[in-house]
């Protein structure tokens, strides 16, 4: 019988005083903040930072307890990653992406989970995930995987990559949605079977190290693959061997909503916090203190109020999802689509609030010894991620409300 941990009620109300993971993240924030300029100059997460996050256990928060993981809740995960982003958004992004793949691997076959997490590595293996699929060829006993995959976040710190591939009976033509056509799967590839292309030269989220990887005719056994149709249908083999609440949640509500969304919230809070620190002693050329400047006070108040509101909505929605699992119910697709829209729309809202804070900094905000330009660029970079396409999510949710057939909607809700 599934039972909700009593702490989750406090978490859903925004009280994380009982969370060891949030406390650990809070302790890490000043360290990675002090390294933020160094991190900006490096196109992958610093080794010392990756080691520190490993030691904190945060990478393994969504990993099953039976493999040494925390098997925690998505609410606690969201707050932990958001907290890390107050120190450095790209570090939080990489941590979130690598950590969420423990949740994904938990849906694979028991054999695949044992091969990755068992043995002498004590469950510390990490997986990167360039999901956008290339065509994959079926052969006896498995598949041959070849191609170039982009956006392999944190790949230098990983033992494996989860790559997306679509298996077709016939070669697809142009204009095909490769994430919905064919037999779209995730494939586990060990790090010694792919090459990293060092090409992550970007203007935002630099420390995520999301380089390309190249794979040349690697054979992948069937048990090291997971069809996304099974993921969407909720029939993955991992749900049977990992019966906890976390792994019974709708897959896309976890992978698609708590991976990227916490990062801009933490980055915006960092901007507002450091704006206030700077503003306590700032007087402009006209002799007006920042605390008396309406542009500054509005930018700060709007930022903090939005963070509180967005987090509150996210905690409530995740609580409802977990409670529905315990109660043996499935939330209607309209409600799940609303959750997705709320998450993606919030990122755009954060971007507008970040721009207001950056403008309120005046010309001093562009100096490298100030964090505001880096934080703004990181937030704008997150806005471009596919999961934050608010218009697509509005079309899906509002389309159903206005009579569109559910069968026309992307089922990944």
C-alpha cells in the first residue's frame, strides 16, 4: 500500500526545513556562486563542483533506494535544483538533467538497471541524454546505432548516454516528426562507445557542457532500450520492480516539468538577491537611493512575488499528482495539460522579470564582476528549450477545452 510521507504536506506548502537535500544545496550555493565567473569561462561543469554534488547525494535523489538513491519526491527535487540555481544556473541545469536520468533509467528493465547501477560503482553512474532521435536499424538481438546527437548535457561527467532513436520499417521521408513516428526508443550507450565533439561554444548555460556526441555502428541489446510508447502508456518494466510513488507518476509530468523549470526560478532569485545587496548602498547620479527608486522596487517586488507564486503552484500540482497515485486515480488529461502549460508559461514570465531587473541595474549591470549579465543570458537560454514552448502547450490544453479531439493531442502529458 502506497502512503504519502507526512513531510510532503510541509513541502507542498513551501516548508523545506525538514529536507536534508535542500539544506545540502543551500550549503553549496555560496561555493558555486564564488566560482561562477570561473565556471562561465569553462564549457563544462568544473570537476571540483561535480565531485561536490556527487558527495552531497543530489545526483542520486531520484534513484531507487535499492541502488543507494534517495527515491525522494519531485517537490523536494524541484526545490533542491532551484536552490542550486541561486549559486549557478548552469550547474543546477547539469545537475538536474543528469539527476533526472536516474528516474528515466528506473523505468528500464531490471537487467539494464543492474548493469548500470550494480557492481563496484555503488550506484554513482551518471547518464547524459541527447534524446532527439536519429534513425536506428534493427538487427538480430538488438539494434545498430549510428549518428550525431546534440545537447549531451554533462557528458564529460557521465558513464553512459541515453540517446533517442527511431526504428522504421522503411526510411522516413522529409517532414516526419521523428519523436512520434516509428518505434521511438531510448538506447543506453556506454561512454567508451561514443566520441565527444567539443563544440559547446554558447552565450548562455555555458557550464552545462552540452556538447555533441558521435556514435558509429554500436550494437545495443534489446534490454538496454526502452520504447517511449511504453513510457507514455505507463507500462514500463521498471514500474514493476520500483513500486514507489515516484516511479508510478505519469512519466512526462516528471521528466518534462521538473528538469528545466526550477533553474530560471533560482536564477531570478539570485538576480533579485544580489540586486538588493548592491542596492543597499547604491545612490544614482541624481542622488536617489535604489530603495526609493520605483523602477528598482517594482522590479524586485515583482520578481520575488512571482517566484513565490510559481513555486506554490508547482508544489500544489505535484502534490495532486502524487496523491492521485496513492488514491489509485489518474488525473484527467486536461488537468495534466494545464500543469504543463503553467510550467512552460512561467519560464517566459521569469525571462520578462529578469529583463526588468537587468534594466534596473543601469550601465553597471554589464560588468563582468557583476552577475546580472550572466544570469540573464542563462535564463534566456532556458527559454529556448523545447519543454518551455508555452504556445504549443497552450494549443494542446486550450484546444481540448474548445472542442479539439484528444486523439489529436501529443499524448506526452
